C-alpha cells in the first residue's frame, strides 16, 4: 500500500511537473528570442534636440519590451536644408525628421533616397506633431512689438536664421510674407515688406538653434522670430528674461518624418526604423511631443492635456497660401528667387 501511494505521489508530481514545463514552454514561446542590438541615426533639424533625447529613451524601452532587442538612437542636428544636403552627400541616416516636407522631397529628387510617396506612408501627412512661428522679445517687451509690422520699424533689430540653410527660417519668411500680402493686398507689397524686415536682421545664423543662442545667450537683437516650441523652451530655461508674442496670423508648421529607404535597406534596419517613426503617433510619443512644446497631431488625449500651453492662433497652411512646398521653394528660396533678390548682405 505504501509502495502504491508512493508511486501515485511520484506520478502526480511528474504530471504536475510536465504541465508546468508545458506552461513555461508556452510562456517562453511568447517571448521573442533576444536579437542583436541595432543602432539608428536620426537626422533632424535644430530645435528637436531635447524632444528626441526624451523620445529616444522611451522608444528604446518600448522596443526592448516588445521585440527583446536593444536599440540605440544617435542624433544629428543642424539647419534643416543643410541636414538634407548632408544625407544627399552620404550621411548614413536611417530616418529624416526634418523641418519641412520640401527638405525631405529634396532627398527624392537628389539620389532617390526615399520613395516619392513617402508622405503617404504615415498618418497626418507624415507629421506626427506640428508647430508655428511666434515672436520672442526681451522681458517687458521694451520695444512694444505686437505683430509682424513692428519688425520693419526703424531701430528694431531682428534675429532669424538663413532660409537658404534653415527650414525654420523658411517658415519664418513665408509667415511674414503672407501677413504682409493680406495686410497690404498684393505679393508686390509683401515683397517690399519682407525686404524691409530683412534689412533689420542683424544676424543671419545657419539654423534656428543658432539664432536662439545669438538672441538669448549673446544678447543680440530686440526680437527673435522662432519656432513656437523653441520660444517656450526659452521661457522654461530662462524664466522671466523673455516674453513670447503671438502674432495676429502665422503659419501652421508641419515638420515631416520619413524612413530613408536606400539606407535602411542596405543596413537591414527597415523594421526598427519604421517602428521608431510609428511610435511618434503613440500615446507616449504624442505626450512627449506636447511636453516639449510641440503640438500633438493625432492623440486627442495629448491635445487636450497640452491645449492650455498653446495660444489660439489664426493659422494658414503652406498649401493654402503658397500652393505647396515645391512652388514655394521655386518662387522664394531657389537660386535667384525672391529671397536672393531682396536680401542685401551686410
């Protein structure tokens, strides 16, 4: 009897062990085997530095939990046009997160680095966050700057980057142009207005962050034409030293993101690079965008959470006012176009 009971106990324990082993095997099968680590290069424009530092850490945690793969994301920043040129010249970008779709289109035209329909591969025209252009002045606004037309007054020193190298500068230029066109009634009047504005520009940096440094740290200029997110970052970093002025009209800036097809296919990083950009549309990605003073584009939760930090502005789009980036680039920023014609180098 003892022997039988002992046999039954052994049999029971064996059955339980087999069942547990089977369960463990199922659980183990659901966890992907560890993959070799991967490194991505995100080539971006100037003011996204802080945002992508935080976002990259979040994505690395997400991807490790989902795919059991360590991912390191390196960042490269500069004027958006200059960054596009660097990719064309061979900078090994996995993703391009540039300031405007026109700069990304340059990657299509100059070397077919990505497909012509790149902007249709992600939601919201491949723009997971938006921004706009505002004016930053010294504390107390000593020059009384309230709108675009104040920037052409005598004695006003303006800081803005060079639209030949900076995507943010192109948004600045076009925002001022459209204000003047609506205010004074024609493109000819807008051209005169923008020419006067640039005669008041004391320093023309190559990128938006360079202009911010010139204005905030080198204390040059009375007013900085800036990305909205850059303006509020300044306010956060320096407190009461600066005020942000929302102009009567501005442009809806839509920075676009894209996988650099030619590079990821050669490097074998397409899957991770694609998921890296898709995660920008997740609740966590959208929340990090809002936290860094970008306007979340798709998450209603994030839009509601951060609505109070953004002024309600009268915004127009590049398509509405200028017929899209291809037309705007040709008429305003290509060699010999309006900017070259109105800007007199000092």
